[in-house]
């Protein structure tokens, strides 16, 4: 049996040892005991380092052995207010004692309040809730198709962009442009037309009688924080208006203050017809949302739904997050902190030939070489969690409440990891072959064998 997330991932294939598969032998050799017992029961769909996180507070995570990590991915931009924010945990504890879930067939007292708050904040007319960002994409696709059938002579096609990321359900994958996905699970649902990101002329050329909608991210997060040219969303808005098609914005990653305004499209003073939200909205509790203009509010009874949609626990969390994030003083602090992170990354970039991109507290450093995973691994070994969004791109998405001191600490570890990685030979184990990083936040650990190899997990970290 070959395991996609066998540890270490670079183990060359070899003969099966007596008494077990080579994968289980790898696990037995490299993993702490709990993983030997428990991890084989997880489907091998995500590579992860062999540590289990057990506690979080603000910008920090702790693993089962008490190691502390400065977390600059925050659940992939999910924990808008950091780990275990008291405003959210207090509200969900109280809500859990009152009502966890009623039924999607019954109103509860939280979902309509969250819908109202999101409509007021976005200027859109109505909202529905989902469990995830991918599911919000599904709803957006349904809206485009229904709307095209009702108002545009059966138009059903959605123009999307290369390198886009809209989630991992089949239709969301079809809408995405992630390299390598096209061949994974064909056949995909048809009806998507991909054009280069950041190029309004390509959208203009692609719009035709079958087009129902244009779907883009204001900034492409998973692609490595690709910021389109200024005016892109404004031009797409004008094109959509002129052609009579919907403009749908995926703000799952960029929304809820991540870029320094509540929604990233507000930088261009445009309003979409459909907006998807997720991640930061629940502050760590799974919830997604789709907001529509009055014109796009076309789904009827029974055309979408789900057992947990709009459950009071998730919606109470969403309201608690918005109470903090939607305040202008909070957003202005996000912009200031974002500027500090940009300056710190810029310094690292100019020392190492890297390019810095991003906005607010969503940043990427594109490296000269494809060594992002080794850098991520070295950072992890030094107590900093970052993401290798692409082979040559390190991405950072700290808590929106990150402090200046935490930014400085993260930048010091990252700079040192980049220097060490760029001068080390390009092997998978290079990450930990040097003496420990003097900027490490980690206390010495009795079982430091984990720092003698690189940490896997392009997807995980
Ligand atoms: C822009 C964007 N859309 C959709 C999704 C999918 O969200 P989820 O993982 O909650 O399904 C993501 C996740 O990274 C995303 O970044």
C-alpha cells in the first residue's frame, strides 16, 4: 500500500520489510508513539508533520509536548482574531448551553441576525449560510445558472481565472484553475471558461451569449497572493454591467478584514452581485455565507440547503467576530500591522532577491528559487508556522490581532530560515542539517529527532 502522507515523505520506495508495509515501518521509525497508534486511521489525504496541536492562544499554538509555535497561518486565514479569542469562545460556550442546532426547517435567533449584519455591512440584499467556502462556491454557481436561465436566455457559463482557488468540491474544483487539478477527478461539471487573472480584456473577449457570470477572487490567495492591477475589479464591474452578466467575488480568503478593509472589493468601491465568504467569518468555527444583490436573489425553496446551515452556534460566532472586525479602528490597525509586515518582508526580500506581494495581513514572499517547502520546514523547526503556497512562495496570514513584536519575531525566524536554506544544498533534509536557529522560539525539547528531518505538508502548512 502506498501512503500519500507517509513519514518522511521523501522516503524512497523499497522492499516491504518483514511484518509490515514499508509505510508502517516509516511511521514506526519516525513518529512519536501516538501517531503509530492513531494516525493510520486517518485517510492519507493531507501531509502533516508528526505533532498534534492541543492548545492555542492569540498568535501561539502549543503541541501535545508543550512546544510553542508562533502561528502565521492561523488555520489558513481562518482565525481572524487569533486562537481561542475570548469574544468568540465566550459566545459559543453560552450558545452551546442554550441551543446548538434547531433544524434548518426552523428559524433560530442567530442566523437572521447574522444575515442582517452581513447585508448592512456589504450593501447586499440577502444571505444564505453554508458550512464551508467550497459550499459557498457551489451556491454561487447555482445562483449563476438559475439567474442565467431566468434572465439571460439560458446562459449558464461562468468565466473564471487561471490559478483560481474556489474550493475542493467537484464544481468548485471545476471553477478553480489550480495546476494539476484538471486531471484528478474527471469528468468535471462543464460550464466554466478560464481566462488569465488580472486581465480585464481577456474577460471582455470571453463574454458571450452563454455567459451568466464572472467569478474571481479579489486577490488570489492560494495561488501565492497574486494581487491584480489596480482597477481590475472596477473594470470587471463595468464589463459585467455592460454585458448584463453577474459579477461574483470569492472573498472566502480576502474577506472579514484580512486585507485591511472588511471586504477586499471595497478598495475599488465596487459592489458584487454575489459574494462568497468563509474562513474568517466564524473566527475558527466552520461557517460560510453567500450574499446576493436584489437582482441575483433568485434561488427558491428547496434549491439549496443543508442540515447545519445557519446553525445558531456558527452564526453566534460570526456575529461575535463581526462585532470586533467591522470596527473601523480595528481595520485601520490591521492596515498598520500589515504595513509593518510588508516592510519586514521587503527587507528580507531585498536581502535575498525575493518579491513581496499582498495587502493587509495577507502576504507572500516569492523567492528566487523553489525552496519554499524547505524554508517552511526550517521555520517550523524554529517555532514559526508559515505556508509554502507554491514551490517558490512563502505565504503569511497571521491573526488580525498580531502584535508588532510578533511580526518582528516571525521576520527574524523567516530571514534566518531563508538565509540558511539558500546556502544549504538543495536536499529534502537540508532544513534541519544546520545548528539550531538562534532566533528559535522553542524551548529545548527532549525528543528532538523531529528536528533532524524536514517537515512535510505542502497542503498542511
Ligand atoms: C478563495 C477561496 N475560496 C474558497 C475556498 C474554500 O474554502 P473551504 O476550504 O472552507 O471549503 C478557499 C480555501 O482556501 C479559498 O481560499
